[in-house]
């Protein structure tokens, strides 16, 4: 069997559809972000290990990974700053989760009001735009003066930081519901509440989840500031206590613990969005 020279480009194009280059397997392409993330983590850890091993920075500024691991074991077993690492983590996690729950109960309805009511938008929009750019340390003194130094003030500081992302994301999600879906629901006799429950809320859920993901980042960032207020336990309190005495390895342990919690919640909400909100990927 002979093949003419004129057919060779066509046969090559059929075998290599991407312009003469072999196509990458679909499974590899799906896992490519995971490989890229693992490469980044390995590169950062390797650079950290090399910098500490070669003494590019004094150990008080950049402790080695081994030293940080030993500090984590000490914090987990015997404790640091009057509590173990687990107790510090539980206190911080409780504050962030309580603040998230309070914020969801207030910010999601506020987002619906922003999207559905011109009067409500006029009332709430200036307040949200006033709060949104403020750093936590700016209003922390007022929170202490008005509400004292109890646990509620810590939760309030975190809630204020979480409020704007969730409210704005909710309003955007409600506004993304198509007019045809709303008209179809009303043509079938759906009441305002049923339209809200079965049309607007499902349309807004992906944006609400995105807002929660952003708000959790702001909440963990605000955690350190909130635990400056007469706290006796918490990862932020542990970091501040260690920083006062230049215990850098314990500072890094606290930072890594917060990062692991934040990363875990990010993965959790991505899985929720993937398996329980499949329509969000088709938008």
C-alpha cells in the first residue's frame, strides 16, 4: 500500500489535531492544576530549606523546617502561651465560625434587599461602602469602647470584616437570575415567596458561596486583630505572644495552622459548589 505525499499532512493532522503536536491526555489536563500546585509548594519548601541550611538569614528571622516542626510538636504536646496548639486552634475556629454564622444571618438578607429593593439599596449601600474599605484595626478601638473586651467583641470584629463580601456577592447572585426564569415561575402561579425560594435563591447560591470564600479569607485575616483584645487562647494570641519574645518558629507554626484551616475551608466550599451546585459551572 502506497501513500502519496499529498496525503501525509492530512494523516498527520488527524493524528495530532493541535497543529502537528501530540494532544495531551484529558486526564493529565484535568490534573495539571494539582501538579502545578504541588510544584509551587515543593519549590517554596525547597527554597526555605536551602535558605535556612545555608544561613542566608539568621535563625531568629528564618528558622529551619526541622525547628518549626519541633516547635509544632511542643505546642501540640506541652502547649505554648498557657494552652496547647489544639486548644488555641479550637478557640480561633469557634470565633470564626460564630462570626460566619452571624454574618450569614444578616448579610444574605441584606444582599436580597440590595438586589430587589431600590429603597433598600439606597439605605444599605452607603453603609456597606463605608465598612468595606476599613481595616479591622481602624474600628477595633470603637468596638472595645462600645462592647467591652468579652468574646462578643472579638466575634463582632470578625463579622464586620465578613459582612460586605457576602452581602455584595448575594446581591450580584440575585441579580444574575434571568428574567425569563422569573416570568416562567410567575406564569405557573408562583407567589413572591415561591419565586424567591425556587428561582432567586438557587441563582444566588453560587455567588453566596463565592462570597463566603472571600469572607473567610477576610475573617482569618481579622482573627489576629480580634485576639489582641484580652484573649487568653487563640492562634492569633499565640502568634502575638511568640512575636513579643522573637520565638519565630512558634510564629510560623501559628501562621501555618491558620493557613491550613483556611485551605481546608476553601477545599470544602469548592466541593460543595461542585457536587451540590452543579448549575454554577454552566453559568
